[in-house]
C-alpha cells in the first residue's frame, strides 16, 4: 500500500502533470486533425524523452551512480 501511495504522490509532481497534460492535448489535436502525425510524434517524443530521461537521472543520483 505504501508503494501505491508513493507512486500516486510522484504522479502529482509538476513535471508529471505537465507531461500528462501535453500528451492529452496533443493526442486531442491529432485526433481533431489540427496537427499532423509528424508534428505529434516530434513533440511527444521530446516530452516523453525528457520526462523519462530526468526520471532515470534522478534514479541514478539516488543510487550514487551519478
């Protein structure tokens, strides 16, 4: 149960909220035909890459691997 609470707390960080919001907005814009597939993939790749890159960096610094 503690692990679930910790994961939910981590989801409420500003970075996570922005990532989820951007994903939702660009998915909606793509479905609505407002952005092309290439534009969606470019933005989505950068946002998700940044999000997971910073998560991996944070994890490495916690483990002393930095």
